[in-house]
C-alpha cells in the first residue's frame, strides 16, 4: 500500500491512500492522519487495503494526485532516530579527515534528530547561512509501530509498517563543532524532507531483503546526476537498528528510523548520496576537494524506482533558500 | 496558573487546572490536552485564568487532587532539548575525569532527547540493567510556544509559557561510549520524569529572574537529603538556550527546554543534583568515589518550594526497577 498526506491547513495534514502508480488518491477511511493511523493500524488495515485495491482497479471516485499538495507523509512524529549504517561512507570520511580507518564498530551509530517537522517534497528548504556548509544526505527510513523496550533484533523487523525516502539536510560547518562536545548534533541538523509516498514493505517485492532497501537512490543536483548508490549495503539491517534504539526505551508508534547516508563500495561508479562524501573522494584522489556545498537556488532531487520502473516513493524536488528567519 | 494532566487512559491525558496550593483541580475548558492548549493558548488564556481564580477562591465544584492520578503535565511533546548550563557541574566533572578545567564555553551545550514519553511523577522508573550506572539529574525546564527560526535571545524569554521540574534519568556507563562517537546520547538517555504541576512564570514571583528559576531544588534519595542546589546559577538563561536551539530550526509549541543538572559553586553546602557529580566531588576530595549508582527499589524525590512555602511543582517520587523489558 501507498500512503500520502495532503495539505489541509492543519499541522498533521490529511491522510490519503495513493494508487500504486501514484496517479490517484482517496482520503483514508478511519484515520485522519498517518500518526493516528499508526496508533490504530490493525483496526483499519483491511479497509485501507480495499481502498487501495479499488484505486488500482481505476476507482472512478478518486482524485488525481498533485505533488504540490503533498506534505511529508508523516509531517511530524514523536521520534526521529537516524543511524549511520553504511561502512563505505564511514571509511571515506575517516580517510578524508585523517582519522583511523576503523569503519563502523559492532555498535550501531545513531543520533536523535528533530521530529516535529519533516518538510514537504517540493517545499523550499530554508537555512540561515550558506557559510554553514549546506549539504543533503539521501537515505531510506522505516516507520514503526509501538516497539517495547528490550525488543531483540530477531523480533524487530515485524515492527516496520512503512518505508520512506528521506533527505537529511545537514549544515557541515557546524558538525565537527557539535561532535567535539560529545552532546551530538543540534544546529547541524535542521528539518529533514520526505518523498511523498510512504509504502508498505511488500511494495518493494524482492528489493526488501534482510530489512534493507535494495534499490538505487537516484540523486540529481541542479539537473545533473550526483548519486545512484544502492540501499542494500547497510552493515546493520533496520531490525538491528530498531533493537539498538529500543535498548533502554519503548519506541512509540510513528517512530522514524533512518539508514544514514546511502553509500556503496563501488562509489567510483555509483557516486555519493551527499556532498561531504564526494568531497572526501576528491580529497583522497586529488589532494583537494572541488565540489562546493549548496547555496541559494541550488536544486536537489531524490528518487528510487523498482526494477519494473515504478517510482516507489515519488520525488523529493527542493530548492535551497538562505533566510535569516522564517 | 498551574496546569496538571490526569490519566484518562489516553496517551496525552486530560488537562486540568490546579489551585495554587495544588489541592483541587478542574478540567481545563477549551483544550483537552496541554499540547493542544499550547497550540491555542491565546484563545483560552482568559478562560483558564477565570477557572484558576475560582479554584483559589474555593470553587465548590472542584475535585481533590490525587497525586497517583497525575501523568507528566506534558506526557509527550514534539521536542525535548536539554542544555547543560551550570558551570560548576561542568568543572567538577572535568576535574574528576582528568579533563582540562575549561568549564562551559560561550556556546551553550545542548542535546536532543526523547520527547515521546515523560514519566508520571509517581511511576516506577524501569531500566534494563543496574550495570548501566542508573543516575538521576535534577533540573528545571521551560515549555515554549511556537518560536520562529532565528529568534534572538533578546526576544526569546516571552516564548516561555510554563516552567516544570524534571528528572533527566541517565545511564552513566553508556554516556562516555556514546559521547566518543560524536553522535551524542541515545541509549544513555531513557525517558525523563516530570513533577505534576507546570506553572506559568508569574507563579514564581521574584524567583523567576533573568529567565532563571532562582529556587533550591530539593532532592532526597532513600529519604536522605542529597541536594539543595539553587537553579539561579545558570551561566546561560533560558532565553539564551532558546536562541541557540532556534538557530537553524523553528521550535514548535510544546518544545521543552531543560537547564541541565542544577549545580552551585557552594556544593559543599548544598550538595549535588546527580550522583555522578557527587562521585566527582568524592574523587577530588578522597581520591575515590564512594556513592553508588541506583539499583532496584531505590527511591528518588524532587521538589522545589517558594519562599512562602508553596510546593510549586508538586513532588517527583519514584522508585527504580530493573526490568529487561516493559
């Protein structure tokens, strides 16, 4: 199934079901918002499945989907936890920064980010200053049902309700400053963006394997190809990230868990999912990085398609704007 | 005014107004939950003030307040940001850990914590293992209205709607491990607890000064006095913490901002607000720390009273329980 949230003037928007091809939508029965849907999932699942089936059969009562009316599928959530599960990404940045080449340890890396707002797929992305090193991070994420504290990885995959595509906007100049304190990132991590469609794992078919999204993440910057890295190379599957997150806390329904920047060992062929990693590759190859961070007017697009050409999550297509205040 | 949220079986509870002495309560008109109240504050403020005045005049229709029915005043919120604004706390831990005695820099320390659950004032506090170094952190916090990105400190104090008393439970053995990654705390910071009453700043009278809570935070452990440190010694006022948090993001109504562990330069007289700091003092004085972290059955109480004896926030009174799962 495919869920999309349309702007109705409220903070949480109005939940809709979308057809598999993303062309038509109907308001979801039984839950006004995706957050409410996640808290009452089993009560309404059969209803939504019937709505989805009718949409795919060409439901005459459905409205055409217009991307500009879409909010993030989950415009705000109670929790956003972002992992860093791609070893190639870690190794490249360690090498570029002159750190020991240790890659990822057996303990997943994860931080708690802001969850009160996920930007719509086509909204302008506003930042206070280009001097902060504006970067994107393309990643896949999962949205969970309630997960009790202490849930082991072996039982965690079944808690995954939906899969999403996320741009985790980052302000790179602030990153090292905040990391050095040990308190982690705050100013460095403004609101993320989400592609419009949140999909159930079965929509991925064989591309959902071992709790990993085995699809290329297609990133274009200012209309030029930037990255095509595959999400399947996570060192830890999402089930292992869930178990890590739930060690000392219950995870509420609607928790969003991110994979971290998608990266592949074949980066010379597939490119990168953020500018910082591309800079690292340039630094290693040429002794200096060439690619600049973003500035006003720069455009970032992200997409992922299945083998049969379905654009699964719809596009993120945003432009950067510098603005001292909103 | 004084707000309290009573358990009605829902995740957000039912908002009530409490009398100044905390003895009587009535359901708040116009908003079912504190989160909804914070999003519609100005529409209902006069109504709540009238309810509060009637309560203090001895409203015959009010119910007696029973602490065991209280949830946290804000049982879940969209954002919880915790500062570390007491220089004595920083200096003591730096000295104990053999780090440079730099205290706090001009840049506030702050991390993003879990906001999806704040424990009720009398609930059991469950943790997976006593080996993780179970500790409390007594602190004051503020709850905000919407704050736009880029709001300067000079305009930020007016965004403070309510003041609360928080126990920021911490798992100390996990702290250094998570700090070393630069990603900040996650497993180390399970759900916090809140005292039952959230109060408007005017309730503090002269004790609300320069956006600081100038009151002693009374902490007892297993019935013995542990700390009486005053919240007024923050290096940064809450207005400065708000401006720091809002540098690259809007803060949503309901954001909770914490002071960090309350600590005073006169710690030999007033004690500490967490065990880790007391251990640091012992280490400095005697070459070894003596005070153990908490274990099953240990009891932690926190309170703060005004000069005229009003117990402003009501008590936190919790016991620790070790439980591999909830």
